[in-house]
């Protein structure tokens, strides 16, 4: 287990070992102080008087040992923490690189709470292993072991008496581990659920308030927090009695040594000097034993978290090649595409083609597989079976960089970084000049937005783009895609929930974006794709029909139903308090 963690330490592994040596000397210095105390007690117990000079040397020796113990302990922990935090840095970088290699869809499926827990909480607990449990544990185990051996050399009978407290403590430790391990899985599962629920609750607070779903949303929040509390208390209650037992017994090495050792001295089977010496040595190792066991109790937790980290690190990476784009043209073809999610197949052998320079629309009921197809094209996931090609080239042969140079993906919800709007747009083409960024923003109908903002295009978007409305974020994301200027465009219901004013601006921006491109549009407002070159109707993960708008109205009952529902929604009105009607 240590090897798994230390492999990330690199050159700082030596510092971890050095810290262990320093702490070993520190613990030994603490025990040595009691041996100096023995040099004072032994002659007094024998009835001899000590001069000031005779007492001064062991007193000074004990003081030096205690000072040395304190200084070395601080130095050892300083070195171990230096090594530990550099190791955590390497571990996080390694995790980040491996996550980048995994399908983006898989990363999204993990949830923000779970990823936060992996990157912060779980990795931080490994700091306890590297900075404390490993170096301190070695020292606090090695020194007591050496002292027990020394006790046997002094008097084997007294050595055995000193050891009698250990089996009692060991039984309590074993029972604590057995009780704790049985509840550990439930504890960590409840912790993960609580993290995800808290983040979801905070992010969805606006929706919760607007639709008066406080009770339902808070009930889930409260349930998951209470479950975490209950599992934690259940885990602790199972461990606390046994923890109290071993922390009471282990420091008391003299529990059997003092009474039974005194009997041996009275019977003449051991000497008083040997008993005092063994007692002094036992006083020096009691604290070390408790510390050692305290670190041992963290091992199952750390092992559990290391396994969880390794599971995240070793998840199947995205299947991608290293080739540049070499396709013949920019037509997009799906060939017998199957895809399974969570063990259930959601796409069943879909074959279709989006011709180069044309507009292809995916329509269908919710859950029919439209967005899944789009995400497979931009390689958020790997297909379970089948092939997706651009210009005849399998996207799995290309590197992600090569694929991203051919595709721009605009989803319904767009993320903006907490940097200026100009730099958010420039992400589409990092080397673009300010003039190119402004030209793309103009085509995306962003100029009116910049005029309204105090700092214009240099306005900071805020965390996640919260300074802007949904429609404004959409226009910035479209400007980013226009600046990218790639041959294949995928629009996943971009602008589906916009107000009429923003929708009109979005439509003008989209018209600029898709000129002379291979375009795939996912739409629920069918009027917007009436003129599409090809409309693909999806139903329950299969291709139900394809053709132009007029053809599908005549030949496909499902498309006709979708069209009628879409058209009827345009005439919906809401009655106002004044008796007037407002269009939806």
C-alpha cells in the first residue's frame, strides 16, 4: 500500500525516509530521558544518598534528551510534510492527466461532488499517511519493539509482565477494526451522495425557489445529510468502546508489571534495580504505542481511498488515435452505431449520413437518442459498436486535437470562464487577434450586449458566466464557435429556451455560423428546420425515418405527430389578470 502512494513521490521519497529516521531518533531520545531518570531513582531506592554533582549529570542528560526529542520531532514532521505535499501535487497532476484521457461524458457522469471529493477530500487524507502515519508510525513501532527486547535482556520475567498489557490492547484493536470495516462502505457511499446532493441543491436553488419546490428539494437534502450523520455516528459508535479500551490499556505497560514485578522482587526472583529500570523504560513507550495504533486505525480508511482513487485513475480511457485529420471532405456518417449507458443499450444500430455542406436535423421525442448521437460525434463517449466517420475517416483514428479542429459543438447550456468576454471568445482560436475576436462577436450579434456593459467586451463573465443571461451566454458561445471556423458544426438545441428577442439574435448568429459548413442540428421547434437537407427522425434509440420535411409529413406518422405538437405550441396563450392573452 505504501508503495502505491510513494510511487508518486519521485525525488521526495528520500525525504519521507529521512523524516522516518529523524522521528525514530526523536522517539528514542524520549525513552532515553527515562533512563537518565533511572540513574537518579536506582541509588535512592537502594538507600544511598546522591550528591548534587551526581544528580546534576542525569538531570542534565534527561533535559537534553527532552529538548532533542522536541526539536527532532518538529524537524521530522517538517521534512515529512514537505515530502507529503509534493507527493500530493504529483498525485493530483497524474489524476488530472488521466481524467483528461477519459471520455468527457464519463467525467460528467461522475458528478461534481464526486470529483471534488476525489481531488480534495480523498487526496488530503493521504497526507495523513505520508506526513504522519508512515514516518511517525515507523518510529513509534520500532522504538517500543527495541525497548521490549531490551527489557528481556534486563530480566526476562519482568519483560513478560510488561508484555501482558499488549494482548488486551490487541484484542480491542482487532475488534475495533472488525466493527469499523463492516460499516466503512456505507459511510463513504453516504458521504459521496451528500456531496453530490449539496452541490446540486445549491446550483438548483433558483429553480427550487421559482417553482416552490423547497419542500421536495430540501427533503432530499435533509435525507442525505441525515444519512451521512447516521452512518458516521453508527461507525463511530461501533469503534468508540474498543478505542477507549486500547487507549486506556496500552499506555499502562506497568498494569501487570508493577504489582507482579513487586511480588517477584519480594520473593527475591528479581532485583529492585531491574524492576525500576524496566518501569522507567515502560514509561517511555506507552505514548509511542498509542500513537502507533492511532495511525494503524487510519490504514483501512486510507487503503479504501487509495483503491477508490486507483479506480478513478484506471477507468477505461477514451479510444483515440494519434493521426491528423485526413478525411476526404467533411461528410459525417454513422455506421451501425450502438451505444450502451450503464449497461443498458440506448442506441440500436443507427446508420445515417450528414452530407458535406448540408444541414441535417435530428428530431424525436425526449430520450430518443438525439443528444447522445451528437455527443458520440464530438467524442464525449466511445461507441459500443459501429463507426462514426468524418470524410470517411474513423474519428477514433484521430487525436482529440485533430478532431476538435474539425468540429464546433454548441450545446443548450454553455459554460463561460471567470475571465473577460473577449478571452472567453478567444478560446475558440487562442492565437486570434483582437480584430478577429470583435469580428466574430459582431457576427454573433454581441455588440449590443457590449454597449450595455460598463467595460464592454472586457467585462469579466463571472463564475460560470453568471454575470450574463442565458441568451447572452449563448451568443458569446456562438461567437467562440464562429471564431473557431471549423467545417463541421453541431448545434444541440442551441437557443431552445430563449425569449423571442434573444431567439431572433441567436438565429442571425447561427446563420453566420453555418455558412458553407456541414451542420447537424438537434431541434424541438420543427419550424426552424423545415428547410433542412435531411431530417432524421429518432425513436427509442433507433432511426425511424429520414427525408425532407414534406416527405416525412406524408410518410412518417411520428414526424407528423411531432410537427403538430410543435405547431400547436406556437399558438399557446396565457390569460392575464386583466383578461388579456399573452403568447407563450
